[in-house]
C-alpha cells in the first residue's frame, strides 16, 4: 500500500533541513510511504522584524496547527 505523509514545515533554512531529514527517515523506515514537505509561511515569519507588535504564543506555529486540524497536513 502506498501512502503519502504530508509534513507541514516552516520555510526557514533550519526547519526545512530538519523536515527533509525527518522525511528521509520516514521513507527509509516505512517502505511504501512517501513523505511530502508542505512549506508554510507563518505569521511569525511574515512579521519577523515586528514580533513585539504581533507577539503572543504561537506566532510561528498557529498556521501549522490550523492546517493539521483541517487535515491539510499530517
């Protein structure tokens, strides 16, 4: 059975590197599973220079959480 796992990730260099590594491990350990990266631009990324004004918990994760709950990513 082939299955695709959709991994939501921030677009930062570090997040993409970590996600590529995780995707490779998922595929290596689970034959028949393909990992697809879904880059997401978070509110924190969009307002990086103005975090004091948009602050609050979740400025880098709220979009990821919404997409996860909406079934857009796994």
